């Protein structure tokens, strides 16, 4: 079964510190991809970062980086220098193939709270 | 360039009523999706449309129907609403092919009493 697991329901971090949000995945596909999305309290889903299974280097986008460990089937999101505006729900998702079509499977999310 | 738009933003229905959630994208994307988000369960795929003229079931299609009216628009219909369909509904689109990122609309909060 293709599945995403996020084991941290909530995380707390102080402003300017780094934080790691965990994500593990399960798939038997050779070609797949991992996404992270941010959902602030306003409700919209904001794309943060993407890592393909064949990408040799870890993806980075500004303060976001994806720590991709293929053997462990983990794709953790690292946020450096946290800001108050980073407080939100964060969802890990995996791109899967189904009858020749790419779809996303989401985890249950981690709520991050950044304190001053 | 509005991206993905959804109407309405909020809706309250009585059990048994019907309604259609509208979604439109102006990015010329081929693929469109409908998800529902319930507390503690992440997003689950209801239906998707790989390209104009095609639709297919996702994880939780029961109680829903969809129409891909044209390349821009993908609607979700609840024929006879049930309290179990109380949720937040998101529409998304993606270019398709080797472009994997999905762009989401702002969501519709639906309550069925």
C-alpha cells in the first residue's frame, strides 16, 4: 500500500531556531516524488518543496530543505531560522501512479507553532 | 491570473439537499482534482480528471459525481447530502505530464445538518 506517515501531531519551536518535521513513506514504485505543503489558519494549501526519487541532491527552497533518505524511506522537512509566520499545518504528500495517472497521497499533517 | 478559484466559500445544507461545488483554473492545466479534508485525516482524493473529457474515481467517491465541463472547469455534485459529507473541499489542478506540482483553490467549507 502507498502511504505517508507523519507521527508528530504538533511541534513547538522558538523563533529563529531550526525545526525538523518528520515524514516517512511506503511505496513499491521505483519512480515517485515527495511534496511538502503548508496550510496556514486561513486554509489555503501552499506548495513548499518537491523531491523526486531519482534526485541525488536534497531539494532546497529558501529556508526550506528536504532531508531525503531513500533507504529509510523518509523525507523530512527542515525549516531553518523559524519565523512567526511559519506557524501552520504542514502536510507531506507522495506522488503515486495509478492506472497511468499521477495522484497525490497525503499524510495527516503536523501542526507547527512558532513562539517569540 | 487568479489561479484556482472555488465557489462557494461556505455552505450549509440540510440532509438530502443537493448542491454543486464549482472550480475553475486559468493556468491552462490539463489535470484537475477534488479532495476532502477532515480533521485528523489529511486530504483524500474524491475524483480526478486527467484531461478534458475524462474523469475517474479517487479514494472516497461514494455520494459524489463530477463533471469536467471544459478544460477550465471541474465541478463536484452532491446529489443527496449526508452529515458524513461535512468537510472542507479543495479543488486542485496540475499541468500534467512530468509537472507534478498541484495548485490548490481556497477551499469550500460545507456543513450538512
